[in-house]
C-alpha cells in the first residue's frame, strides 16, 4: 500500500479523500482536530501554521501528499488590511512551502510521489472581492509548476482549482438552501460543488491513473471558468 498524507484532512474535502482512499492506501491525516476521521486512518495532531511536520512519526516514504488548509476572505479591496493579505498568504501558501520542505526526504524516497494542492477559480477568472485569496492561491499555481519542473520525474505536482464548494470552509457563503441555489445558478451546471466532486479528482491525481500528468491546474468548477451560458 502507498502512504498518503493529508494535511488538514479532518473535514470537508480532506475527509472525503481519506474516506475514498482508506481501503486501498495507508492514509495519514495531520490536522488540528480529529473530527470525522474515518476508521482505519491514522491521525496526528498538527497545525500547519505553527508546527514542524518533520517532528511527526510518519513513515520514511510518503507517496502522496494533499495540502488542504485554506481561507476565504471575501471583502472589497479598500476594506482589506495588509495583515489579511499576510494571513491568507501564510495559511494558503507559506505553510504549504514549509510542509513540503519538511517532508522532502520522505517524498523523494518514493519512486514517484504525487502532490496535490488547491487553488481557486478566481485565479483564472477575475472576481470582485477576491483580491486577497486570489493572490495567495495564485502563488500556489506558480509554485506548483516550478516545483513540478524541478523535481520531474521524481515527483508529480498538480493543482485543483474549484469554484464554490459546499464545505465547512464556505459555510458563511452557503448558510441556507436559498444561498446554495442562488450560487448554483451562477454556474453552467446549475449547482455548487460538493466535497466528493473535488475528492474524486484529488484521488485520481494521487493514483497511477494520472501517472502521465504533472504541472497541471485542473478547473473543477461546474464550467464557471470557461463557459458563458447566459
């Protein structure tokens, strides 16, 4: 069995990935809480902002890594303080860099590790009130392509760029059925995403089914980034 590590996989997309992979892979979740951790998954307490990943009792070889922590700070630019930009950069990007550097010996011990990061549709499509999150997620896309080039063929690195997805992180934006319906109507496929929609793609990228893919940004967004239907 391959060893798969999920950073922040105790709810939402991370938990859905763990549920799909737990019977065919050895899955480790490093997160602040252990809510919703499926049976058979190994959990370790870890805060990506403050903790050192190299101190965790992980196996010597990591074959797959998914970095799940993120933020959604949607405000007019004139109301966003520089501190918010820094905080978004820390959780979305800089902590990701720190985690990868701490895991590098374990990742390069794999015949070909697969790394999966998350961006947002708002990087490709300019959207009002997304300046902070788009900046930090855009950094992920550029970083992923450079990392993929530097470590090919030893590591594959790909990014998933979702549109609005029904997870706890987006709870404030999707706090009622009416909001979910209205947000869904803004997408060509007339619904918002689910954690399973995104987990399906992440699991594909972690397995041999995607063994000839690296350096890609996959838009899993109900057609939001490419189609105009109205």
